[in-house]
C-alpha cells in the first residue's frame, strides 16, 4: 500500500462579491442592487496579485479537486481557520 501524500495548507474562509450577468432587457433601476456576497472555505493552495485558489478536496496522491478561483479585487474578508491543515 502506498503511503498517503497529504499536504498541509492554510484552511481559510473567503467572503467575496459575486459576478453576475443578464442577457434579458434591463433598466438602470435593475442595476441599483448591491452584488451578492459569497463565502467559500477551502485549502489555500496558491495566490498571486490577481487571484486566490482554494480547493475543497485533496487526494492521498497529492492531487486536488473542487477548485475555486477567486478574483482578489472582489475579496471583502479573509479568515484563516487553521494555519496548516
């Protein structure tokens, strides 16, 4: 049996503004609503000056699944739930 290759990364919760689009007819009044806020939790695998990459699943072989790419300028709050998990 192969030994699991679990990697330890910060586990975070990020609150950010959602993007939206609408292909139907709209008026200026429709654009007055504030954007929806989202919260996503996961392991912080990578970040640069434009994006943050979280995953919600790790495999025993060192791979990831459940990728969320969040645009940095949309982030409202970031909370580190565990420094390394």
